[in-house]
C-alpha cells in the first residue's frame, strides 16, 4: 500500500502507486500481482494518469529467498502492467527480470524481457 | 543466460516423469573472491542486469559502503594485485568458467572428481611456496638484525663486571689476525 513503483514497460505509465496486494497479508513481494493507481504517465500512452491497473512486481529491493537457499535483491521496486488475465499491456520490458515469474506463470513477461536474472 | 531449470523427462516403464532439476554452480564472491556455496550469501542484481554475488554480509556491507575490493587488504583482489598471492599458474586454467553443460558420463565424472583433488593439492602447494619465498628475505633480514643487536647490546643484558668475571656469559671471541708490520712498530715504544 502506498508504495510507489517504477514501471518498466512501454505501456505509457511511469510511476504507479500500490493500492492493494492481491495475495498475502503482509504485502506483495517479488513476482506477486498488485492493484495500483497510475501516478505519472507519458502523454501519449495506452495508460493514463489516475487509472487503476494491475501490475506484476518484477524488481524488489527486499530480498527474496530462492529454492537453493540463496537470496536475491534488486536495485529498486518496479512493476510491469498487466490486465486482469495476466497478459502484459505493453509490448516491451526493460531491465532485468527474475526467475520467479516462471513459477507464477508469467511466461509472456519473461519472453519480452531483455535479461533474466 | 541459460536457465538453471532443466526439465528432464524420465521414462519409467510406460509412464513419464517430469522432474525439475536445478543446476548447481559454485560462484565467486564479488568482493572477497571466496567461493559461494549453494544456500549461502546474497545475490544483488543491478538495473543494468549485472549480478553481484556475496558470500556473507561482511562483503555485502562493504559493497554497500562503496569500498573498492582492490584497496581492502583482506580480499583476494588486493592480495593478487599487490603480489601477495600467486597470480599466474597453469592450475587456474582448470577452474575457468564453462557454460556448456557436459553430457553425463560416469567415467568422466569419476576422473574429474579425482583430478579436482589432485589439482587442488598442487595449487595450494604452489601458493604456499609462493608465500614462503616471499617471506624468506624478511626472515633472513630479521635474523641478521637480531644477531647485530645482541652483539652491540649485550651490556644491556649483563653488567660489564659480570661479563669480565664469567667468560661463559660473553659471546665467543672472534679471532682477528693482526699483521706482522703492526707488532714491529709497537716494540720500539715499549722499550
């Protein structure tokens, strides 16, 4: 709630504020989906400011444990906007993207990604 | 980047098992260059997709402080840079990163395991020799200095009177050959 996340796709939004984590009482983590409100957007984008969107957290500054016992953390908090079915709204994804998306079945985002960390 | 999840299909009789196998790799800590075993450490992914692996929080905290490992004395990077540790050796070639997975062959695996042990021993022996050679000159120097100090400062240890009385406390006298010309000169004076 109230976390401002960067948007790393070309859907038009730039900054997005989390208003609800869809799963988990303690909040969303890396790989989870959130409901967010667009706070800052590019002038000619698919998504306008003030719109309520779904997003998948692709970068999180909080470390997340991996299956082999190690932990990963990223530089900042970022999200890729998706629709209700989980398909990304944008056509490109910038920056690194974690493995964890495969587990969550966000295959489309993985295919669009430049680098899988 | 090769995904480290390999889906292996086992055929068991007439049914098919789909198993997720994760590849295991021993990484190097970015800061101190020690090996990071699976289950240890933190992996930090920067926005430019560069991955920094740390073996423990000490290294991670130093990284966050923006310290340069080449300037931090206890890291391998510093030691190699300043010639404290061995840098060029043929045994390092065996440890180079290979991205192609090898097909499993029992003999190959067996031989590799045996070789790893042997190469490790050779490498550590060579490394310790390198350090020994480096410290050798210092040891010789220190012994020389100690002997000189003892000769000059024996009076600090024992009083001159005690030294004169008990000759065993003295350092062994060094015989010096006096030339014949000198003794002839002295004789006219005594007469």
